[in-house]
C-alpha cells in the first residue's frame, strides 16, 4: 500500500457532479465548518450523507450566480441547516440573506476566502478564491468549450477574464461550475497557455469565436432556462419544474480515452520505476483492498497532488469501475493529460474489473 501525501491545504474541497454541473463542499478540518457552493436540488441526499459522515456544520450556502442550468438547493440548506444564503450584491434572487461585495472576505473556520466580482456570463457572477485555488462558477469554459447563455454580457465577460482571472498566479487551481469538456480542474497557467478564450482582447472577437463554432454546448430551451431562473429567484420554492432531460446539454463523456486491459496491466506492474498506477478511490474505499503497487491519490486530493505524478513517464488510472458508467476514471485521464502528463491510461473495468478477472487485492479481508 502506497499512500504518500504532500502538504494539504488548510481548506479542504470535495467536488460533486450532476450531469455537467459541478458543486462543492468546502471545509476547514479543525473546527468542521463548511460552505456549500452552487448546490443542486437533485444531489441533496449526497450532500447530506457527506456532511453527516464528516460531522460538518454548514455555515453558508453560496450561489456564484443566478443559475439558468440547474435548480439551486441553497434554500434547502437554509431550511435544514440554518445556513444563510450568500450571492453577489448584483443578484435578483429573493432568497439571499447576505449580498457579497467584490473583494469581500468570507470566514470559514480559522481560514478566509474572498469573493471576486466576475460578471459577464451573468450580471451577478462571482468567483470564490483562496490563496491557492478559485471556484469560477460559469466564468470560464475550462478547456476552451463555451456554453451559450441568453443575456451574456460579452464586454463584461472579457473584462472579468482579463482583469481578474488571468492576473491570478499561474499555479492557481481553477475549479469550474460547469464542465462541457470532461475536465475536473485546471490551472490559471494552463488556461493562459491553452484556452483560446483567454487570448481574446475584445468582445467582438469573443462573439465571433462563439458563434462560429459548429457545435456550441447549449443549456436547453429558453423555456427551461427561464424555469430554472424563476425557481432560483424564489425564497422557498415548493414546486420543482419539469425540465427537458436535454437541458443539461452533454453528460460526462466516458468514451475515447487511452486504456489498458487488466490482463495486460498485470504483466507491467512493478516492472518500470518510470510508471505508476494510481487508485483514485477515497481512503475508506481504498482501505478495503487495493491492487498491488498502487498509489492512493483520492479524487478529492488529486488537484493538490497531481504534481507528484510528473516524475513518471506513464500513469495508469484505476477508479472503482473504470469507464463502465463511472465518469471519474475517464475524467481523471483527460484532466491529467490536459495538464501536461505525457501518457495517462485508464484501467479497463477499474478495481472491479481486477476482481472479476480473479486477481486478489492487497489488504482485503477474507470473508
């Protein structure tokens, strides 16, 4: 079992995914205080389980804008946990208790975050930043795939990119609020080098680039967008609108990634010091049994530890079930490759595939 760890940040972060929408739980481990960012109604059971498991106290629920692509659950966090709801001072939402100003500090236990005014996609757009990462909401199409919104203010969007985002240190981790490219996270430096949007200097260039794209990820019909906006404006909505399943334009893509079969992987394990096998399951799951020679880098820690992998020429990625209905493995492969790792390969079937082929797990208790 290999579980070497680098220094972890003071504020911990867990990503949650619903279709292409990301939401986050941020917590300060010592006092156990947490903030939920951009929560979705359909994931409430997941948030409740995670918060209970960690023994966290919800001290705030934040939306980074009035969302047209998800049904916000901030009102449920207020009703169930007593958490105040915070949004930009420019928002039209009626459920807000605290309106955040540009540059305002947000206390989280013994740590501090900062609200950054980043309008453009929406007039009330904000980002939430720490000293080492930023939650950008819908501000930036990480990987260069934009989503089209009605009412986008192109001059404000270009200004937010050029005057806020690109001025952050290159090592700053970017956690998006929406993912149309199947990427978990990026860095400011990577986006400056690879993202065509951050090379734009005028609203006219942006309009031309977006509307010249042959296929633009869209957020469903105008009626569905308006239904989401109306729901998210209400203080305590009682009726959940029925949305077209296609509203979330593209589900996580689990196809077209380099992969290796379990049979071939067995022959390679432990034979090259320039290769690594990482298991991205969380520690409790990893502790139930692991593939020989694997390094546990949980998905929740990967953004803060991926630099450890740069010393290897090849990295194999094992999730619970590989690409078989599991977005985690493929998204990890795509993200690490996008961040510059030279050869990243998914293990077909993941840990379950290893077991199904009859190979034992180290550390597994016999029943």
